[in-house]
């Protein structure tokens, strides 16, 4: 059994990375993504079953952006 694989022939359908990137850049304008709808805020009453360790809750509560 040989330890070195035989060299592969390049098939016409195989592209180099540069060719693939170029093809993608040319096609990108045709692939316009629709605007994502904004999600509505969820009422805290609907959130249940979430368990947060006390140390994590204290850390977030002490952060000015979130708690205090």
C-alpha cells in the first residue's frame, strides 16, 4: 500500500479558490436577502423554566448596563 496518494487530475468542473471567489462576487448582487422582521419583545411572564446561578445573577445585577 502506498503512503502517497496519486496526483489528482483537475476536472473541468473544479474551480480554484480565486475562481470560486470571483464567481461568488459576480453573483452576489443577484442574491438580495429580504429584510429580517424585527422581533417583538417578550413579556417576562412568558419566560419560565430558566435557571440562573446566583453568582451569575449577582454579576449581571452589578453591571451598570443591566442592573445597577
